[in-house]
């Protein structure tokens, strides 16, 4: 029988190996802690949703809906989609369960998302997002509060010196509609300077032309009308108040009138945190206000503000900047088991020590072998000490402690003293 070819992970969908998970866990712990400290509660939504949710929520002429969604018909003939982002799902859950009606909600979520993009550094087809949404607050103080929360994330992770906040306002729907007409007229006049992608977007989603990465297109936009020229007093006051709050809090930002978001539901404030550390994939966090989405998805009109960040990009950035610190090994102590009597009692003792020191990472050797083999395994595990249990030690109710890191000499310790020793390790 011919040897079968080993199966591989699907392109753009990566394994996270044990050597990497400690960094992920550290990042996730910071995200959870900061969100909780700002009064946000976790919500968990399904990975698969009705395709209609994203078509209505994200917009049918966006790149995500047109080209990037993983969509399929289930056995009942219903069109389902692996979620490409979390905001629409969060809103759907809030509407369905009555969380948003006449009340404020502060929610966060974390998990895998799926987009059929060309895989490249920092961009994958299965990726993980942390998202945070606030519902029921129309005033700019929540815009400022959430942007300040993101700034605290970078401070906690030690990367605040390597990120820049870009800020813009997209105005109200009516203001944007008026601007859309002026922008289309300008683009038609300069159509010969646009690339094919911008020509395609010109009539379907013209604001996305502003976000083009093509230098020639950006040059053609030099004298394009400004969205801010179409703002009414209310929109301008909202944005000015936000900027004043950020100024007072000492948060630096860059005003970028070309900043638009790739999702149709945004209005007024939009922002991105960008870095040069990751090259082309420079955005690590983005969000803004979406006051019309809840009503669009079947709820009552509800103001909302939120953001999402890519965890892969954040982990990559921490690695590039050498900010990854694994201060604790996977195993603290390794139990070496030698002899028949030791085999019988070792697991009982280990369970007692785990009861006494709940946070200890204690691994018992399995699979037999002599002392040399077991100590080699102990060293490879990263443990600080080996607890050697042989028949002689069992008879004397002692354990031999061998220090695997540093020059400290081995010693014998009574069974009832082991918990104190383990406590010192952590």
C-alpha cells in the first residue's frame, strides 16, 4: 500500500504551537483585564451566522461581502457564512436577546474570524480578533473613553512608543450623502488618473477611493473636496469635543481626512492605530461610531461605538520589537519516579502537593526509564527542580530535590515540606 501524503493545514489558516501560545495567553490576559477594568463584560457569539446578517450589516458593495466571505448552503438550503468580523454578530445578539433596548451595554468578545484574502505577513484567512462595543451612548465622551482604553492597551503591552493614532470624522449619513455626490463629480473629472479598482469603486463606494494605497491615485486626490466642508454644527461639535478630551488626557493623534473604514456602517468618529513595525500591514486596531447599525439589523435606533484589533498582528509586533517575555516555564517542578514502591505512591503525593499549591505546574514522569532518561525529560520540560522519588525516599518519607537551573546543591526534603518548596517556585 502506497504511503499516504501527510495532510497540511489550509492555506492562510495557521496552527498556534506550544512555543507560541504563552505569548498569545499573555496578550489575551491583558485584553481581558483592561476591558474588565473599564466596565466591559464578555459576550460570546457563534462562529457561523446567516449570510444576510453580513450583507445587511457590513454592506453588499464592500470588499468583504463581494470577495472575501466564506459562504455555503447548509443541508437545509440556508445560506450561512463564517463570520468575517464581530460587530454585526454582537449587534445581532444584542437585538435578539433584548440587551440594547433603552439601556447602555458595554461588551467585549474575542475569537476567530474568517476572510478569503491573499495570505501575507500579519494577514491570514483565519485570524483572531478582540472587539469591544458600547451601546446606548451618543455623546463623544464614550468615543474618548474607548480610544483611551486602546491607548492603555499599548501601554500595558509596552508598545505605546511604536503606534500612532489617526483620527477622522465621516459625518452623518446625510452629510456623507451630500459629500458623496461632490466626490463622485470630482472623480469623474479625474477619471483618467484613477486605477481600475478606483474606477470600480467610484460609483459603488466612492469614499473607499480615498483609502487607495496607489500613490498615483492619492496624487489625483490632492484637490478633492473635503468631507469636513460638509459637516453641520452638531457633527463638528461632536468631533471638536472628542479632540479636546483626547488633548486633555495627553493622547497624541494625527488628523487624517483620507481615513475611511472598509465597512459601510460607520458614521462620525473613525480611528486607527498604525505602526511602521509591520511594514505594509500597518494597522493594528481600528474602529469608530456606528449609530445606524442596530436599527439596520432590526433593533431600535441605538448609538454605538467600538473597535476591533487583530491578535496575530499584535503578537507579531511584540515579537518584532522583542517585547515577548516568557517569565515562567510550562512546568515548574518535574517528579522523577524510580522503583515499584515509588510508582504506587507518586501520583498520590503529587495530587496532595497540587491541592496544597493550586497554582503549581507539576508534571509527573510517565513511560518509565532510568534516572538519566527522566532527568533529561525534566530538564527539557523547563522545570526549575526535579523531585526524585525512589524506593529509599519513599521508605524515609522524603523526596530528593535536584535543582535544574543554577548551581544550588541537591537536598532531601520531608514530604510535608514539599509544599513550602513549591510555593517558593511561583
